[in-house]
C-alpha cells in the first residue's frame, strides 16, 4: 500500500542518515548548507534502486526547503530536525487547479484576523498530500499585484479546516492529492519570512532542487538499461 510504503521509506532513509542531506547542519543536517551536488548523488542512487525511495527523499527536501531558506530559527528548530530524522513528513503546496507553472496566477487567499491569518482555497497535485505532517502553503496575501503579493505559511496537518483526504491516482504510485483549506486559521508565527515574500521563497526552493530531477532521471535510466540488458 503506497502510503505505508512511503512512510516506511521516510523512516528508513532517516535512520540511515540520508535525510540529513535535506537540511543544513545546524538543524541536524550533514552539510553546512543545502548542496545540490550531494542531493543529485543521493537521488541518482535512490532512483536506480526504487522510484518511491527517491520520491520520499526528494519530498523531504523540497517540502522543508522553504523553511531552510525563509524560516525563522524557531521554525527551523521546530521542523528541520524532524525532517532529517524522518519523524515528520513534509509537503510543498504550491500548485492550484488553475495555477501550475504560472505561480503568479494562484487564487488561494489568506486574510488577516485578530489572532493571525485565515486561509481559504485549494491546492492540487500535492506530493505527500494525505500523509504529510505539515504543509508549506503558498497563498495570496495581496501586498502587491501578481507574484509580489504571495506569502508562505507552515500549516500543521492537524490544523482544523485543512482537508487532505482527496487523492490523485497516477501510473507510478506515490502519495499525491488535493489539499483544501476552509476557514483554516494559523497564528502569525506560521508566516515564513515577511508577507509578500512567498514567491521568492518558492522559486529559491525550486532552484535548489531542479537539477536533482535530472539526476533522478539518470538513476531511473541506468536501472532501465540494466533491466533491459539482463532481459535481452
């Protein structure tokens, strides 16, 4: 069962020390900063072994990357050691039904309340949707038009108003789903960086991990060649 298998991979990768490459050393990581070369080496090796192992590793890094880049020290201390040990599963909630590659077109909103923020809207194609312990959610807060009016929040999966029960089935099985937030309230200390800086945090996170997608593809291709050669 894919959810159980993915949870097991996160635990195994944490126990073996692989997930320490997903966070910086001050918060339990293996290296002083996120290093794309190290991430590439690990992803190529894992992808050649098992596609779901590579997925579990990559999403721990991508899901927590925004906290590494834009979070306060308190946020990093709260979540990053758990990511590195495999005791918390991360998710990166950026895409929406009508906003994929064009991030600036997102419509999900956060409005200020007396106690913090209220989040309303939907994210889709969210990896680890349904099994994550926390989601880094990007929403429109309206400080300026387009990309300049987007902010990022850490939302615990147990927060009232967050529903990650809707799943998306794909040919290569992995946890994937739609996350809906309805009157989902978070405190000010869940805001990553400053309001309006979410687009910058999102792009910085993606920049750190884009190259690793190619490395994973090399690992999968190497395994495919080995399987084909053995078969022939």
